[in-house]
C-alpha cells in the first residue's frame, strides 16, 4: 500500500524535534522507504528537515537526497559541511552522486571531492561531470560487471564476485577485449551450465544494443523503450565500455520530456514548477500570450475588412467563434498525434500515407459538422444559400487546420525544433487568422459578393 503523510505523523515528528528526541525520530522513520521520508521532509520547514537529515544514517540520507524537491535539497546541502556531503556521496552510485555534486558551486565541489574517502569512486564521479547532463555520458553510472573474452568461466565467476560488491543490481554481464572494447554480453544461464574451463569468447552473445557517450538522453530513452531494456551499455568514441544506463534513470528522462512537451503545448516557453516564483512563472507564460495577442489583433483586422458582407449576411459573424474553436481543435488533435508519433518513433518524417489518412479523417469529421451546421442554420434562419456557404467554408477551414496541424510539427522536427510547440497556441492562433480569411473568402465566392 502506498504511504501517505499524515498530520499526526508530522505533529509527532515536530514534537520530537523540539525535544531533540533523536531515538524516537529514528524509530518513527527507520522502517520507511527513502522516498516516503523525502515526502515527509518536504512537508516540514528547512530547519526541521535538516535536523532529521542529520539524525539519520548517511546510508539512508544519501538515497533521501535524490528524492527531495530541488529547493529543499539545495537548502539542506547548503547547511552541510563538505565532509558531510562527501559522506553522503560515498554511499551513492556514481551517476546519482554526480547529479548532486553538479548542483554545487565550483569551490564547494572541489572541497567535497577532496573529502571523499573512496578515491576511485571520486575519480569516477569527476569523470562523469565532464559529460553533458542531457547525454548518455551524463546519465550513465560506472557501476557494472564486465568480463574479458579471454577468461575462462572459472576466472570469470571469481572476478564477477569481486565486481558485484560495488553494484547494487546486476542487470547484465558485459564482455570486453583486452583494450576494454565492448564485444557483447554474457548469459547467466550459459555461465551456469558451461564447463569452468570454457573460454568466455566461445559462449558470449555478440548481438547487443549500446549507445555512445554523446547520444542524446531522449534517444537513449527511445532505444530502451523500443527494445524493452532494463539497462544499456555506454561506449566512448573508440568503442570502449565506459558505463551503463539503467531504467530508473530513463524513467526520469521520459517524465522530464513529457513535462516539457506538456508545458510547450500549453504555451509555456521554459521549464517551470508550481513552486517557482511569480516572476519565473510570468516569464515562462507571457511570451506566447503576447504572440497570441498580436496574431488575434491581425484576426480583428481581417474581420474589419469583411464588415460589408456580414452587414448583408449577419449570420456569418455569428459562426466565427464556432469556426475558430473547431479549427483550433482539429489542428491541435492532428498535431498532437504527429508529435506523439515523432516522440515514440512510429513517425520519423513526412509520410504520404499518414497525411492522406489524417486528411480523410478531417474530411469525414468536417462533413458531419458541416451537415449539422447546415441543418441548424436552415431551421433557425431559413437562409439556405448562406447556410450552404457557411458549411462549405467550415469544411475548407477544417481541412486547412488538419493540414497545418500535420505538417507544422514535421517541419519543426526536421529543423531540430521541438515539435511539441505546435500542439498549443501556435496552431490555435494561426488557425484563427488563416481560418477567418478562408471562411470569408469561400463565403464571398459562393454568395457572389
């Protein structure tokens, strides 16, 4: 059952903190998962959270650090000495330690590294810090189990036992040559059922998915999703095995990417959280609102330029909001499906078959909407030619919106721009201007204006 923070528990903790009853605090928290403790600390103020953090053992608090909200983690780290931070990092895997130390200032970072007891661990962390955080190198950890293709099974097992002491979970056994170049992977079943004198080179599996240190994190996520991998090895430019990425790191990438795309689709231009400052939230939201305002002003000029026709046929103006809403919805639906296809790899570039399918769907939807609109207009206003003009205009606008919604994300993707930007205000506001122009243009043509 999922843990929920209760007011009673918070009250108990606050009482023990005031009384400095460390033993009772440990009793209350020691049996909880580190993610649950992080959730509790987020409910306390900084001083209380820091106090509890100092009470618990570093093997537990190290994991808690990873789960804390950014501002709370930053605040707690600022209250710890370099030696205390080093003790936390000594308990973490290299990629997690690198993530935390990367948040520190250069001065504190150097002090923390110098205080770390495990020199090899510190070297691995420093090595990871040189990679871009959004690359495979920035995601990978150094902890893995590897064997040499020239070893026999007996030597392999002995070496694996030594290496496994520093690995929390063995996902795969990688095979390398004398130059540490990745050659393949070793099946645990083959290892257990093969003679101890057999050479690893005779039994390892050569087919293996891997990524380069410079591979983008979203591409790593796509590969791991496609092949349903729990872990993937990382190689450098020379093909040497330098690390591995596990599924827990990729889940974070997928979540971050989804959050970013959702915000872009909502017209938010930079990554923000609900607890960010008013200024940060305003800066993230305002740009698209201003762009939208300018585009809608253009739409108002289009309306003004068609005053004469809707003075003669007033019902034309009545259906402009319906036109804008429908075209916007059609465009957003079309672009959302394209963006989804680009994200999961099912759509990589323009496809005539897919485009035809999307236009056909929009044509059917537009025809149904237009027929209903024609029937409604005929019953309510008995202006059959105007109703026909509105209905045909609606179909044209819907087809335009579908075309725009399908092609714009593909164009953005081809030009290395996040296509998620096309699923929100960009499509809806652009459809408003061009949709209204098409609407009145087709109506004028039919009505002979």
